[in-house]
């Protein structure tokens, strides 16, 4: 499947090259244009990633509002803040796991987090141009998914619609390491699961229990974002930008350290075949195993392993 074509400008560019630089440039121009023409840019993947991240924020942050707003009945039915953190983390992680299992996750791989895409890029499993598109789609989806939260009205406004900020009893110096540590835990466990053929099919089940534990333990420090797109959405609609940079630097640094540990230890012996969280066999465009495709000579009339 090809998403754009430049065949119409081929002859025009070739003619320009002939006049300005001679006949030797014709072949160069044609080669460049052929490379562009045969490039598959996964716009459908970006659309799925946009929708997946929007759903993550819409559902996940609704759980935050429902469980922690003083105007919500849950805070009265379940007064223990620790139990509510445990429940919120489990529900938030379940949302991410269900997106990975869904048709959206089948298409996009369900990264739904720039830190996860960053980690897969560092591992060489996704091209930089695709990773950049993913990050843009995730951030845009995070904002789009947060907009409907305005319908929570005053109940949502009391908790800034789920915006993340350092805890009242902790400062930036505590919140930043918290984000680094939780994102490190997310990415290192994710890489371990998807690189182990026997357990990788259980990867979506990791998130409910992991986030339940992390939110229970770490949320008082930073709010346990681990995801710039998750934090950007409610910040935009609430205007709560306090220490916003923590939720960009912390997750990206945590992902970087996790990849460094994974690549520098015995864990690297476990091969990550595709940059997906589920539906590992579905990769018609070869977006998620770029490293392996780049090592496979592809000639017209033949098929690569994933085509």
C-alpha cells in the first residue's frame, strides 16, 4: 500500500536536471524520486495512535476525576486515599492494556506514550521519521482526549481534570526522580515482556498490576505520569502547568536509562522482534521491525519476512 506518489513530477524534475547539470543528473533525480515514491508512510498508524492516546486520556483521567475529586461519591464510599490510588492505577493500566488488545492497537502497536516510542527508536526497531510522527500523534491525541473531560464540570475542575503536579508535601527534586523511576520500571518491564517469546502475549496484562503498584507507591510524589501525552492533555484544558517540564524530562530520561540497562546486560540477548505491545504478527508495512527489514535485501518481485 502506498500513501503518496510523485510520479507526476518525475519527468519535470528530470528535465530541470538535464538543463542545469547535464544528463548525468537525470539518473540521480530519478533514484531519489523513486525512493520517495516507494516509501510507505503509515498515516493509518498515526491515526490509530492518535485515537488510542485520546481514549487513554479520556478514560484514564475520568477514573482519576471520579476517584479523587472531592465532589465525587467515590471519595466518600472509599475514604482511604491509598486504596483509591490502587484502584485508579489498576483502571488506568487496564485502559492501556485494552487499547493494546483492540483493533487500534493492532494497527499502531499501542505505544500511546512518547516515552515508549522513544525506547523502541533507541532500540532501533522504528525509524526516526515514524517515531516523530508517532510522538506528534500521541501528543495531539492526549490533548484531544482531555477536551471532553470539561463535561465533568466543577467535579473535574477541583482536581484540574487529572493534571499532574508534584505532591503537596514534595518538591520538584522528589517528583523528577519519581517520574524517572516509574518510567524506567515501565519501559524495562515492557522490553522484557515483548522480547520474551513465551510471555510476550501477556504484555497487556502487565499494565493494570504495574500501574496499580506504581500509583499506590509513587503518586504522592509526582502523580505517576510516565507519559508526556498523559500530562499534556489536562495541562492544556486546566491551565495547570506547574513543573510541567518534569513530565517531559522524567519519562524520556527514564526510558533512556531503561534502554541502556536493557542493551548493556543479558537482557539484550532476548531479541525484540517488533515494536508492538500485542498483535506481534501484524506488520504489513514493516514499520515495527525496521532493523530486520533494513538487513534484508528486497528486490522487485520478492517479499520480505513481514510483507
